[in-house]
């Protein structure tokens, strides 16, 4: 009973074989999948997918890389979609200082506006953070994100950063990179996160776990992340799967 708390099954990379990929995930024991819609194209197709499969849920939000494309009215659009019964969080939102498509000030404004919306609606948020640890923490604090909490997706920071996120009611989610042999810091953080705040994900089609690194990632591979996490925590795969699934159910209100 595994839950992939962050996947992109509606991505271009799954156009040819989406149904097979979903079936392989079911065969691997993935009973719940949270699909992330993050811009004008992927939000509608993510909701469509969640309407088609009862075990798939959707988030809606505006990704920091695409922040520059957000138009007046898009925030209202996201707000209206949050009323959909399969929409479980606002995200992925945050800051990405690696790609330079959207200027930092635009990213920060769009991030703040969506945290404010989440607080207004009482929805948890899914945070994307690339090379922006300090600014993420500062904005989460200033915008009182602790009121809603949410998920630090594919967490790659230090234990110091993780602690601050935990203090603000966030869950810490680990993806493929934690399975890499040289992933010392992610393994250390995974070992310390309170069990009731631990989540696992794929971020498929990206961030493919060992031993498929370099190939397309898919949701069924969340099992490989679970195996690594179980080993680090000294528990069975079944125990780890049960705990992380219960956490996702509780946080996101999944069935
Ligand atoms: Zn992301
Ligand atoms: Zn993602």
C-alpha cells in the first residue's frame, strides 16, 4: 500500500503509454497517486486525470519557473479549482533560482500570493525549492505558512533547514535522489524526520531512483524510494509504506 505523494503522470513524457505506466504503478503496490498540476497546460490535464481514476488526486498551483506567465485572473482560476473534490493541495509553488526564466521578484510575489490563497482556503501547500533555501524559509515565515503546513517536496536541504520546516508544520518528502550512493545528507535527514511527518514521492518523469538513474522515472519506482527509506529507518517495506500512506491520507484528506 504505497502512496506517491508527487508525480506528473500528465507529462509529455507519458503521452504514449500513460495507461501502462499507471497500471505498472498499481502492480508495484501504489494505491494512491498525487498528481501535480503547475501551469496553464498541466492544471486542466491533471484534474482530468484525477476525474478519470479514483486513486489519483490532483494539486493545482503555479510553478516558480513559470511565474512570469501568470496572468491577472489566474489566481482566481486556481481558487475556483480548489473547490474540486479531487484537488487536495495548492502546489507546486516556491522558488527556483536554478532556471532563470522568471525573475526572482516575480517568483517571490507569485509564491506569496499563493500562500495567502492557501491560508484563505485552509489548503496545504506543496513547496518546490531549488537553490533557494533561505528565501523559502523567510517567505514561509513571513506569510505564516505554518497555519496550513504542507509538503517540502523532494527535500534536499540540511537537517537545520528540515527542522525549521517541521516547526512550520511541514511534512518532508523524499524522492529518487535519496537512493543515490553519494546522497549522504538526504539519508541523514531521512533518518531523523519524525515518522508522522515522512512522505515519499517520485516527481516522475524526473529524478529517477537508483538503479534506473538517467532513464525516465515512473510512479511505480516509488517502491525503490520506499525500500531505501525502510532500510534507513530499520523497518520493513510494509511498515514504511503504511506509515507514509497514512501521513498522506491525514494531510491531504485522501480516501
Ligand atoms: Zn518540483
Ligand atoms: Zn514536481
